[in-house]
C-alpha cells in the first residue's frame, strides 16, 4: 500500500498548483483566430446550437451556383455532404468541451479556460501515474513539474486548442489502465477515457498500444475496456454521419490530411522532432527516459509502457509532413508524459545505486536528484520565455480587434477577402468572408461581378504576410483603411476605378 504523503507536502503541492494556475491564467489567450482555435470555437458554437451542417448563406444571397462555394468556406470548415452546405472540419471531442463550458458558465470566458484547467488536471494525472509506478510523492511531483515547465505544454495550455485536453484524457486512460491491474472495474474507465481521447483527436487511437502494455489483457478487462469506449464510438459515428454523410468519414480525410503521409518525410521529421523535444525538455530528460526503457530490472510491461507511450506518436508523426517549427511537437504531447516519468525512474535508479555503493550518500544523492529536477524545470520556464510562448496572447488579440474594426468600417453586405482571418470573421462578425487563397484573377473578377455593383469596392482583412499573394490573385487598387499591428483592413477598388 502506497504511503500517504504528509499534509505539509500536500499543502505545498496545492500552493504550487495555485501559483501555476495563476501563471497560466495570466497568459491565457481570451481570443480565437487562425485555422485551429477559430475552427474549434466555431465548431463549439455550432454543436451547442445543434447545427453540424449549415447552408452557405452567401450562395443564396448572391444567387451563386454551388461551384462558387469553396470561396465562401472559412478556415475550420469544409464542403458539406449536400450542395450549398458546409460542415465542421474538426473532430467533436474538443469542441464538446468548449460547448459544455460555454453553455454552463457563459461564452465570454469559460471556453478559454478549458485548456488551462486541463493542464492542471494533466499534471494531477501524471502525478497519479507516477505513484502507481512506485514513485514517492516527491518523485511523482517532480515528473509533473517537468511537464508543467515544458514550453510546448504551456504554449498549448494558454490557447483554446485540443492538444492539452487530449494529453489529459490520454494520461487518465493510462492511469485507469494501471489501476485495472488491481481492480477490473477500472478497465471500463480506461475505455471511456480512451474513447474521449479519440473523440478529441482520432489519432489518439495509437494510445491503444501503450494501454495494452499497462493493462492485463484477459477477457474480462478487455471486454470492460471495449464497453467503456462504446459511447464515444457511437458518438463519433453519429457525428461523422451527420457531418460528412458516412460514419467512416472524417473532416481530416476529406481535406487530404492523410495524403501528407510519406516515407520520405521520416528522416527530416525524425531529426526535427528529436532536436525540438530536446530543446523543450532538455536532452537529459530524454537520456533518462532511454535509461529507464533499457533497464532490465524494471518489469517488462513498465518498460514497454514507457517506450510505446511516446514512440507510437513520435513514429507516426515522423511520416506526417507539417513540421517546420518547434511547436509542432504539440502533436507528441499525448505521449510526452512518458519522458519525465522515465527520467524520474532513472534518477531513482541512480540514487539506489549510489546508496548501495555508499549508504551514507543516500541523502546527498536524493538532494542531487531534487536539484536535477529543479534545474530541468528552471530551464523549461527559461525556454518558454526565449521561444516567445508568452507573447501568444498579444498576437491572438489582434483577431477580435481586427474583426470589430472591419465590422465597423465595412458597409453591410460587402465582401471581405481573408484567409487567416476567415474563421475569426465568422466567429466574431456577421460579415461575409471570401477566401482569397482559392481564387485566381479570372475567378476573382467573375465573383466580383456577381457580388458587387459596378464600381463598388471589396475589402480585405489580412495579415501582412498574405498581402502580396492576395493582391496577385485579386487585381485592383488596394488601399489601407485601418492597421492592426501586423495586420490591416484594405479597401480594394476595381481595376481602372478612380
């Protein structure tokens, strides 16, 4: 039976969690924009309203054919199962969390707090997993602290993004699978947590491999696990059928995400993920994890769990194309808890060896181990600042500000060209975003003739990096109407207009 930690230790952990929660809250983005966060927010609102498939209102307003529909589908959406409609791109799991928070506590703030709260719960789950693996309370807290300081974990915890919530449910599934070794009923809970994780991100199905290592695979446990996952499986099938016309379709599949998989991606992606993971967790954490995985004195199932928990995600995403910046390690987050846990196991083994060699060194070796954890944590928070993670709220705030300015300055019924801002325009305004990135000059001219009277301008709400490409696709006289940091609202008069 695991020894209960002393009350002063529990109080210290709760105090540290409160400080960390305040830190996350201080830097939380209370805004959505770009493809992902606005896509999740729009999906949450659509789910709360019970409208998974919506008509593209601009087609009816302007009397346009379905062939013009792609120009009116914002980021975070895709063409619907019927002509003239659009569906939500993203899986339902994370938007359901946002919708639940918004419906119960209000939409002004609650949805933005889902990720920070999930981060705190993830740390608690990692602590509990450590305790199930035989850690002392300080050792388990050390594993949680290393994850808490990881820059990519903080980066995703302060945004309305799915990665940290997926990490929470994956860690909870591993915890329940470990507990099922003693009580078969926990297998049901493991299946439920696994099902929710897959609802959030379908590729979390990869977690089945480490769960098979953590949980004895007898008939009762496997049956209970499968029963626990049934509600999520049925929910996903219904969602996919309503949204895409088939229970076997997903928004990712319909947008060609799987086409990004290629054998040629593996060498550069593997190197990038290795060096970025070392950057956000320090190399010593990875080396400690390797030691734990190779330590034959550990139970074989423990070593298999530690290895497969991160390896299944690492290997899959090494074949996936989008990975040109350190923050793409967010894809690995559901498996990242294995690394600090492995590192703490290595520290514990090292301390045991030192104590066996020099019993009088037991206490000093424990102090050295604690200092090693503190050093990793300090380096993590330092990297968080160096990588610009905490600047995220300021950049994200430009989206609602730009949308409000556009709604004030753009005449009702006007077209607003956008791409990066298209999802935010749909979330924050009643304006009609048109995707410049699906137009060519001829298509833009044809669409302009159908949506604007002769001589009337179009408008564009763009990030600065989009302007040159957008202007090449949409000829006209471009003039800045308002500037919002590195973004601007433009007026686009027809070519030849005075």
